């Protein structure tokens, strides 16, 4: 056993020595194995990306196109609903991502404790993630109907006059955000469960030996060591919130008026009106916006993680 355990290490040291000497390093797989993935990535991502960049500079239809330079971008930034769409997009992304972080962490702590039917409850929490977004949107549109909806009907039983969840400008965007959190918190919980389960039990046991209670153990052990899971949840939920369209369109279509419009719904309305070049320019703006927000945030959070 001793000889067997030493051999892999010896081979690894030999490979490092050969690499340091400038000789060719043996690899078990040829670089040609990367070719299928590179082709798929190019066809499904790189080609559409550069094609979008080109068509954003044209006024195009299905059969022809005319180069117009930056005119599409000028028109897009003159769109009356754009400022409201930007504001709503940022608000929606912050509310949904923040709620998923907090609720996901609390549910993960609960579902990793010694409770009855823990496995069943995990399935229940994760189930909404598997349901169609359009189906969820249509279902909650019925449930949130101000006159015949089940939610206001239940509130009226206890003497509360429920608002127009999707018809009141003050509630429409937040109502959709609440449904988004309900649907997506299961994935955040799953990521946090994986992070908490990976924490060595010795740390928690050592904290208990030192006299730490449940709150102190959570604050000083579980929360700091769950940081990688927190970073993952923040990045994924923020990207989803900034790009959100299908749930908002299924529930409000940006209404009432423009009060729940986001950037993606503004772009879709331009596409519906036949302004294909303008909507393509909007997609480029959305791509740049998401990249400009997510990349620096990801770098900052991961840098903090390394510093710790």
C-alpha cells in the first residue's frame, strides 16, 4: 500500500520537473478533444453574438438590411419607457436577488437541521424551480385577481381589503418579484445546502465545546464558511433578475401602463412593432449592462473571498 500511494505522487513530481525543464509534458487527452466543445460554443454563442452586433447597426427585415450606424442606439436611448425600464430592472434584480439570498440561507439552515421529513421538505422547496415560468405566471395572475382571486378572497375572510396586486402601479412590479422569489428560492436553498453540508463537522463541534449556542455557531461558523455559496447565489440571481422577461410578460406585460416595464419588455415591444434593428440594439445594450454590473461584482466578491 505504501508503494502504491507513493507512485502517483512521484509521477506528479516527475511531470512538474519535466515541465520546469521545458520538455514536452504528457497529457492523457489530445487538444483535439476540445474541438467539439469549441465548435458548439462558437456556433451557439460567438456567431450569434457577433451577428447581433452587426444587425444592431442596421435596419433589417427577414429579406434585406440597410446599414444605419449608431442610429438604432440613438433611437433606443430616446425611448420614453427606457428610463423607467432601467429603474425597474435594477429594482427588480436587487429585490429578487437579496430575497433569495436571505430566504435561501434560512431555509438551508432549517433543512440541514434534524427535523422530521427533512427530505420531503427539501423536495417541496425545490419543486417550483421545475415548473414552467409561463405556467407559474398565469397561475398567479389568476390567484392575484383583485376581485375573484384566491389571495384577496382569503384576506377578506380576516377583514383585510387586498390591493390590486397586478393592477395597482404601486404593487405590480413587487408582486411579480415576490412570485419570482417563490419560484427561484429553491435553487438558492439547494446551493446553500451544498455549502453548509460541506462545512467540516469538527468546526461546529469545536464551537459547541467552546460554549457557543445556535446563534453564535451560525454567525461565527456557518455564515462565514457559506460565503462561496452566497457569492454563487448573488451572481446567479442577479443575472436572472437583470435579464428577467418571461414572468413579467406573463403576469403584467409591463403594465399597468409602463409601471412594471423592464429593459427586456421594452425590447420585446419594439420587436412586436416591427423595429427589428432597434430591438437588436436594445439587446446589445442589455448585454453590455448585465456584463458591466456582474463582472465587477463577481471580481469584487471573489477577491474578498480570496483575501479571507
